[in-house]
């Protein structure tokens, strides 16, 4: 069940060379030939793999995503990437405000907001990530933290071309998945904050072949943002082809 369009995205983070990316794609493609067209498959890969994957994906059912975009179209911003650089490569999606960007690279709700607006201006669909730490959850602050992230992250944002990923930080890369029903509850809280009820809201955090069926059974979860398990094409295909 789902409310918005179903989107299963892999976030490769800082993994895979171009050669490894191509090898992955060959295996993935052969495992998603029968996948229901209603399920959008997205690979959010390092900048260096975008070009080669773009050429190999052309016309296929897998879409391409980046992991960051700067809010200026060009300028003296060493290490950043711009919207026109991404759209030229046929990129459709971009992950914004991931907790790793917030934790290690100083991303804030305000900079995430600028990036979301810029992504949309260039025709990219932003995947805005929100989620609480273990400490915030234990203090009963999960809802308020997420609502605050959304209020700041969505200022002046067009909700007709938007994806939100609920990624509880304590569930990322830990194998400690958020209980599917609890993820669904929080995703309902997120939906209450939105003016467009059809926004795709994904769950992310230790999504694996053995828990995706339960996750996608929930009423309000419209997809997944998959880290570690998206690095193996057979595992990722199993997630995409959830029952
Ligand atoms: P894992 O699936 O490795 O927990 O990572 C989740 C994530 O951060 C996706 O963006």
C-alpha cells in the first residue's frame, strides 16, 4: 500500500568506481526486467559515476540521482556541484539534507532548504531527508525534531515535485531497523505537515531484503531509501521487487 508514487532509491554514498557502477548496472537490469512499471527505481550515486551510468541508463526504467546540489548555478564554491551540471547528465533526483551531510559537513535546515529550492528550479526532484537521533528519540522529541526540520526545510518549496525520506539516524547503517509500524506512524506525522498529501514519503535506515516486505505493507510508506543493501545488485533488486 502507498499514498504517493512508489519510489525505491539506492543511496550509494561514497561507494563504487565507474567500472564497479557499470558492473552493478548490468546485474541490476537483468533482475528488474519484470518489475512493475509503477515502481520507480532510482540510483543516487557519486558524481564521478553519473556520466557513465547516464549513458547506460538512457531509455531504461532506472532513474539517476545525485547526492548533493549547490544553491548557486556557478561560482567559487570548491568541492560543490551545480544544478546545470547535474541536469546536463540526465539526473532526475538529488538527495538533500542527509544526516551524514548534516553531521560531517555542516548541512543545516537552512542550507538544505536552499538546495531543495534550487533543485526544483532546475527540474530535479529533491529527496529531503529528515530524522531524529537516538538521544532525541529517547527524550520523546522525535516528532518535534522532525516537524522542525520540515518547517525549516520546506520554506517556499513546491510540494508537487518533492520526495521526503524519513531516516531515523539511529537506524542508519546499524542493522537496527525502525519497527515498520513505528516508521509508518512517524511518516503519518510527516504527512500531516504537508499541504500536498500525495508527496512520496520513503523510509530509510537498515532496509534489507528481509524487512522490505513488512515496510512496504504499511499504509503510508511510499518507498525506501536504501544505503548498504543498495550496493549489491541482487539485494537491491530483491528490495525493488518487494512482495
Ligand atoms: P543503510 O541502509 O545503510 O542503513 O543507510 C540508510 C541511508 O542512509 C540511506 O540514505
